[in-house]
């Protein structure tokens, strides 16, 4: 699977505005801007495991493609939805549990980078990850 590997955030675009639109307060946005996030993705059949590690938390997320699950973001916002493979892209379609608004994310490998584009209320935030060796 092309997504298998360990990735670290290399750069963000529009991330502060995106978090603000999501309703994340200024203090948490400032902390998130410097969270040094790394993710490790592994896939076995339709089961995916994503280990997120940052300055502020470490969490393991296990899900099956196409099956809804609940996920808590670092600020405590809970989402319900699922990830699916659409061609070579990993597409996440989620709803915030507090207000029912959509949060959609697409991950794809572009060259040697993992590019993630999240969209909330028409505001897009591209996030680029470079491959990282532990």
C-alpha cells in the first residue's frame, strides 16, 4: 500500500484559518501550529492503523475502510464517518458530532510526499507530509 510509512508534517497552508473556522480557540491553534505531528500508517487488507504522535498527544486509530467510526480530534471535537479508497486517494468523509457539519479530507501520495487536503465549510487547508524514518 502506498500510504504505508511514517510521515512528519513538513508544511501547512491556511491551517490557522482552517482551525479558526472549525471553532478552535486561539491558544489551541497556536499550540497546534507547533505540534510536530508524525503519523505512521499501516494497512492489512481493509484494516488501517494510523498512529499519531505529537508534542501534545499520542493516539492509535484503527478503522476498516468504508465502516463508520468515531474519532476525537486533539481539541476534543468528535467526528463520525469513514475513510475509503477512491482510486489512489484515501478519502475521509466525516460529520462533526456537535453540529453535524461536514469535514472532508483527501490523502494522496504526490512524488515522495503525503498530501492531505481538508475541507470544512468550503475552506481548504492543504497539509504536506514528508516521509520520515524512525
